C-alpha cells in the first residue's frame, strides 16, 4: 500500500479498517525507529561507521517527517480553501438561479423577434449559432444573475452577439 495515499484517507476518515491498521502499523514502526535512534544518540555509537549510519537514518527520518507535515498542511489549506469557496460560491449560484425567469428557448425567441423587427429583409434567414449562460455579479451577492449571450445571424449580412438578462428578458447589449 502507498502510505501517503492511505494516510490521506486515514486523515479524511475514509480509510477502510485494513488501511487504518496499515497506517497505525507504519506509525508504530516510525515510533520504534525514533526510540532506537534516540537511545543510540543518548548512549553514543561505539564506532564511526555506526555514527554515520545513525546520522543518515536520522536525516532520512527527519525528511520523511517533514514531508508528512508538509502534506498535512497542504491538505488542510486545500480543505479550507474548498470550504471558503463553497461558502462564497454557493450563495452566488443560488441567488443567480433564483433570479432566472427566462429560459434559453425564450432568450432565443427574444433575439429572433428583435432581429425580425430591426432587420426585416433577413426575417426568414435569422439563425442562432451559439448560446452561453454567463454568471454576472455586480455589487451585492443577492443581485447575482445569469446573462444569455447569443451569436445570431441577422439574415442579411452579419453575425451579432446579443446579451439578454435572464431575469427581465431585456436585451442588454448588441455587438
């Protein structure tokens, strides 16, 4: 088993009983190594070769320990960021959905009717190529709304981009 992945599951509370036992076993081993290294350090190594081996083991253990701490900190920051993002993002989307009174089909109809009135020569040739729904937040979160952006051939000679307010059905802008 991969310790880092299993340890992350352990921290998240999603580890299986087998994975929990694996993590605990690895932690016991680490504690045992730490105890051995601490005793060796206190008692002193008897020769230079042992001292070098102990130094390498301590360095390796410290690096692994530092990496584990770094992993825990990164995961904590990620969880915090997700929580803050959800706390801010969900109300915006919720308010925008509540402020939507016109559907995509109705937005298409509004655009086609506008072009039929303003470009009568192309009335039978008007065609909607693309429709996107964009979130717009101006000022307060409770005023969030969706804007439909449509690319429409006017039936005469050009493709126009028409923005329609999903709450009011009003045409906001034509490019």
